[in-house]
C-alpha cells in the first residue's frame, strides 16, 4: 500500500497560511474600530460607519471560524491517516 501524504500536508499548510492571512486582515480592519458608542443626530455619520465596520468584522469572523474548523478537521484527518499508514506499513513508513 502506497499512501503519500505530502500533497495533503502541503494543502493543509496552505490552508493554515490562508487562516493566518485572514486573521491578520481582521486585525487590520479592527484597528479602525472606534470603541466609543456614538448615538444621536450629531454623530449620525459616525454611527453609520460603526455599523458598516461591525458588519464587515462579522463577515471576516465568519470566514475565520470556517477556516479554523476546516484546519482542525483536516489536521485531525491527516494525523489519523499518518497513524494508519504507520500502523499498516510499520515504523519505517514515514510521511
């Protein structure tokens, strides 16, 4: 049985890199967030900007969660496949 896990490992590392990039993107967007809540007619433009930024952060957070779940599940499956390969082929199987 020949099972080469290197392509899957590379795919998993690319997915981890995408997760890191999206996380840093979220952090860069969150820097623009104003922690003070602006209410009233005098701050109508600021409140609209806060709402738009909050929606954008929600979308980014959704993708961070999705990518995190994919990374964890794929990593567990990759680890299980490596253990199975080592069990079937013996200790010299490697990745």
